[in-house]
C-alpha cells in the first residue's frame, strides 16, 4: 500500500465514524515501506465522553500494546518495546491537535502524513473549546511541527473534505 491508499483508509474510517455519530477524524499506523497496518482508529470522543479519545491516541495505545506483546528488539534510544514506533508511519485526516502531535512525536515514528488542513475544512467543522479556538490550536501545532524532527508531509486526498461535509450535513442544527 502506498501513501494515497493509506490516506484512503483513513478517509473511510473517518466517514464510517461520522455515520456512527462520531467526529470526522481517523488514524492509521502502518509499516513504512510496506504499508502493513499495525493499528487504526477513529475519534471516539463523542461516543465515550473522553476528551483524550482522539484517533491518534487510540491508535497509539493499540500499536503500543501490539509492539510490546511482540517484544521486538529496540535500541533504547526511544524507550522500551511498545514505546518506539521506528519503522512505522502515521496517517491522519488532518493536521493534528497539540496533544496528538506531541504523543506521535514522543513515539518516534518515521513519518506523519495528513490529508487536509484546518483551513480547508473550517467551513464544515469547528471544535472550539472554552480555552482555545481552532485558530489558536492550529498556531500551537504549527509551532510544534516547525520545531520537530519528525518529518510531516501533506498528502492531499480528493475525498478528505467530503468527510467534513458529511459531518456538517448530519449535525446541522
């Protein structure tokens, strides 16, 4: 599987999640080079009430459990088995929030690939909170990305904005 195939999987997971009452976000963690999927998840915040149940966080937990159970050798430079995601890439629907960006950075994957930006989907979806607006979150994440050693790549997908359009249509009040 190549990057576009894996982003297509992210789009599918996010769309399915929206149809099930969830928010328009998903994550796939795949072996760099082969595309073999290690873990995948959709955002579960709406379904669980857990504000940390972002797709990236759930996928990291699943991938960590699998890697720890495999007990593969690691060099120790990025933690023990389960903590080190070297050899894997993260695929997500949009630029991550600061919590997820930091968690992905901490796990040490090879790459982070996203399909769309907050500016692209802003007319269809907003998730402002008491202490920040979407623009504030975007600025904080952009600062982290600029300072990060983790390669972050934009891989546009023609159907990525359709997920946000669907969310808006299903959640219009």
